[in-house]
C-alpha cells in the first residue's frame, strides 16, 4: 500500500491561512489502513484545527467527509455538492488522491495534509516499512524476493557495498543491509550461484525518469 | 596478466612487469586553490607510482577529481582518478571518462561512493544510476570496444587502466571473495583494498582469493593506513563503516605514550607492508595517509619500497 504521514500541524495551519470554511476529506484506501488518512484521522485533524483557530480568535468551519478512494473519479464525484460551499479542500489522501480532487474541482484549492512517503507494508499495527520503489522493472526473481532498489540505501544491483557491517547498513545501525538479507535468502534457497551473475544495467526509462507513466488495459478501452 | 600493456599508465607497466607497486592518495581541497594540491604533491612526488585523487570522499564537497588530477599531472606525477556513482548518471560518467582521458589521465578507480548521509549535504538527491561493477563494465566497454553504453561508437576511445576497491572486512564475509570475482568479471584490472588492520581476516580472504585463482586475473594492492594517534585508531574502529581494527592493535596504540603514538602508528604500517609483501597474490600496496601526506615517503622508505622504478 501507499504510506502517508501527516504533515507537521503548523505547516497544515499555514496552508489554510485566509480560509474560513473548508472540507477535510479522508480517503478509505491505503491511508486508512496505515491510520493517517481515514475517518478517524479526519475527525482528529478537524478538531485540532478548530481548536487551534478558535484559540487564535479566527474560527474555521469544517465539513468532514471520507470517500472510498480519492484516486478514482467515481468517488471524487461524491463531494460534488459540498465543494461549492467551501473555500478549499484539505485532503488526507496520498499525492495521487490530492491531485484527483484538484483536477476535478479546478476552482477550489486542494491542499495535502499528508506527506506521501513510500510503498510498503505493515510490520504490526502503526509500524510501516518501505518495500517497493515502483521502478517498473521488477528484479525480485534474482534477489531472493528482497528488493535492492527500495531497500539498499544506494540501490546497488551488485551489492553489498563495503559499508555492510553485522547485517546493518552504513547509514544507520537501525537499517538492515538489504544485500545481507538477499544473500541470506539466496543461501537458504540454494541459489547462491545467482549472486555471482552481474546484474544488467538498469533501464530507468521504465522508472519515473522516463516521464509520467501509464498502464492501459486495452481490453477495457471500449 | 603480465605482458600486454593496454594503456600508457605507468602503474600498469609496473604491475605487468611483475614489480611490487605502490600507490598513494591525495585528497582535493575544499576550495579553489590549486596550490593546496601542489603542496601535497611536493610531499608525495617519487614516494609512490601513482596517487589516487579522491572524488568528494565521505560525500563532502571538494575540488573535482578530474581538475585535481590535472594539477597533479602538471607536477609531473601520475594520478588515479577516482569516480563514484553517487553523483553522476551514465551520461555524466561517460562524459567525465572522455574528459579525464582527453586531459591525460591514465588510471581510474571505480567506486559506488559513500552515502551522502555522511557528508555536508545530507539533503542531496543521490544518483546510483550505475553501481561500481557496472561502472567498471562501462569504462572497459568504452576502452576496449570503443563504444558507449548506448552501443554507439566512440570516435577516440579513452585509454584508462581500470581499478576498483574491495573491502575484505565488510559483511557478509562469505561473499567477499565472490564479490571480488564479480569485479574481475566486470573488468577490474587492479584492486585497492580497504585499510588492513585485521591481518588474520585479511589472510583468510587472500586465501579464498588465491584458491579461486583471482590473483592471476587482477593485481591486488593491500590498503595501509598509519594511525596518527590512539584517538584516530579508536575513531576508525568505532565510527567508520566497514573498518575492522582488532582490539590488540587498539591496545598497542593506547599503551604507547601520547608523544610516541604517531611513531608507533608508522611502525605498525611498516610492519603491515612487510607482512603483505610475503602474502601470495599481493602485487603492491596502497598507502592512505589521510591528511598526513608527509609520512608516505617515510613509510615507503622504512618498508624498503624506495626508490620507485622509473617507467
């Protein structure tokens, strides 16, 4: 899933300066699962904003709503009747969701309440880790199912570098060395011979470097 | 491995002639003053066969390795231009290889590069379009086949003697010899190792290297760094990733009176070189006297490595 972390409260307050009435819009997708953008997060952020603005003698009126997914025009349509009544939308979706709202309602500013951080998964409730960088050229078949692009700090395809110590990355003792994990797993799978093969130079044109990407299912384009 | 010299590199000639080679290191300044390099060159000249010019080492901005290499050549010395993958994509890498070769650089060392987190610009975007192995492949492709990575032809191929680094002390230890094999397969012609303090572990690695016959395919120069003080030894042991300083060596520095510690550090470096000379598969030494260039000559002299052969 896409992980998003709430922006610092002061930064959110600053983007809302000058507005008197807004829609705080949650997203029922990934950010609900990672506890930062769903219904609960909408309620908490809204009351914090109201309290803070009340304290400053500059009250803020807030409409609260959460849609199924903000990255889908069908669901973004659900706020159609609310948008004319507000001056801005504060979206708790990932960067994709914020843009869907902005594109659909051209005359109403859409502000992000989250910093979209990474594609990953949960270790346990409230603890999420990065696993994928959406490079567009999955290499997991060659690396024991562990991604060197997302998990090696240098994205080395022929790692580890000389800084791997005791299973940890040179950047921090808190970070696992992805290549230690890869080698441990290759050994376990009896695929150590794969380590000695030189990895092909990556084609980053399939990554964001090639420009914005699309995925089209032709059989659905009628 | 001996015989067919492929470039005009003096270092290559010495190694291929079977003579024990010595390389040193020169860190560029954090400013635009060429005289800093010239001063260091005066201290280093004649004390080794070639000298690495570091490329923004520890991710701290310094004068570029290409420019510094040119200044060194003006002083009549042979540089080894280091290049890291952290700061350049394949377009800039190939461009700088052509530029370096055009300016007369004959040796290049291919590195991944320290993570920018350690440097003075931790907010920087890193590149790592290629990794160090792929950088080796790139420069060999350019030199030997006269082609860019795109497959297009190069009008005049850059003739560089190609080296890489290897850290025998990093983890996981079991892949350290296989990793060298990969660098050799990628096209590395000489290897400079990380600073050797743990001789026992180094010997184990060299045994694995020799068992695989890698010493017959690549020239291995053992890395040697003198301790200036007990403080520096302790810092290297505790704070430098991938550095292996055994407790007994730390104790030896600690037990030496402060005013004699520098002398003791040099003594340890000389002993290390003497041990390295006896290890099968070692073709030379790489002396890294970090911001202590004036001692390279003394170490080389005491280790019986001077005068250097003329090529």
